[in-house]
């Protein structure tokens, strides 16, 4: 069984996500505006909000809802960003996030990036798509 890849538009060097069976592996999303290619202005709250918008767009390509996520890994560049990030997360996932990791790292791929979120989703049985 091969992976079905979905690419970004405009293209990037890596896929937006891949589906293998009923599992969907989504690329890490950051506070970068997908249309301009630039980081959004502001701090951790603004970048977190943009990362969730980018994640939502990726989820939409596979007809996934927030409840379809089975793992979420978050990378932050400063432990002081944990609480502001969690505040934004709760606006998107008031019932809580799926299991995963929250890791503080020295830096992300590009200067100024403060957050990256990557997820694994599961296509719901029988409907091939969104639950929320």
C-alpha cells in the first residue's frame, strides 16, 4: 500500500500531508501565511493562531475535523510560550487535544518562527471525512 501525497499550492519541497489507509500524516504547520510566505506579525499568540489556520487548511484537504486528530506534536522555541499557545489551542479544541508531545527547542527551520504543529489524523469509518 503506497502513500497518497497531497502537495501545497504553491508547491513546497515537501508534501502537505500523506494518507496511508485511514491514517493521515500532516506536515508541520507554522505561523507563516501560506499565501504570502511570510511570518505573521506579532508574537506567539498570532503565530499560533496562524499555525492552527494552516493546520485547518491541511485537514480540509483530507476532510478531517479536529476530532479526527489522533496525535498532535507541538514545538515551541521558548517555555514562556506554553501558556499563550495553550490559550490559542483551547479556542480551536475546547475539549482538549489528542495525545502528543509539547517540546521546547532551540530554534525552528527559519528565523523568527516560534511554533510548529504536526498532527496525525484518522479518517472516520464509513464516511471518509469530517466529524467537526
